C-alpha cells in the first residue's frame, strides 16, 4: 500500500529543500501549491491574496491540496512525499483567527496521510521572500498552530531535528 507522507512546518523551516533532495534521490514528491496560488493572484494585481481575501485563498489552497492527495493515487510508488497537507490550511486560518466553513475540517478528516514529519522553527535558516512575508516570531506561532492542527486530526507528528538537508531527509526515510 502506498504511503502518503507530509513534510510540514512553519515558514522557512526547510520543507522545500528536503522535498527537492528527496526528489533528486528518485523519490516521488509533490511540491507546495500555495506559491502557485499566490503567484497567480499577483499576476492579477493582488499582492498577497491570503491577506486580501484569506477565505478565498484558503478555499483555493484546500481544493489544490485535495487534488494533490487524489493525484497520489496515479503515482506508482510505495511512498509519495508532499510539501504540506490539508491540516495546514486549517492551522493558518486558526492562526489568523479567520472563520471557515465546516467542510475544511471535513476534508482534513476525509483525506488522511500515513505519516507527518514536522520541521521546527530554525532562526539560522529563516528568510523572507516575495511569498513569505511572516517574521520569524510569527513563524514560531504558526508552527504551534500546525502542530495543534495535525494532532487534532489524530496525527502524531514526528519532529525532525535541525540538521543538514541530507541528515533530515535520511531521518525521514528511516522513520517511514
């Protein structure tokens, strides 16, 4: 049976670097979709869709992550690594104190992953960019919301230590 493995954590914790490393090693990986949604909104003149219309952004994100989940069924491999999962959407909405429809949580319960690896905040590698606007202090709070969100849906997130990308990736592979 195929395993769906989520790699999550607050902004700037190295998720994408780990996904890229695993992909370079031949593993099947699905990339973060929020940057695509943000970039599409920016092309339409909305600098930060999440800040301008958080519910619309989150609905688009939820739909994209459901599609990613379904896409894994088309991938012929024992494991698929995914950069963020559905509970991330709920965690961010909770972080911002934005209400959302019940179907957000229903989707999180319907589309369950096999393992969740959680990357803690790491000040030494944290950087902002065009899509990452949070301060490091905000990233720490978001991390706590992510952890609580996954636990609330029955997951037992495995925390990944602050090591090199290679060491972190090997830890994940050894703990499948």
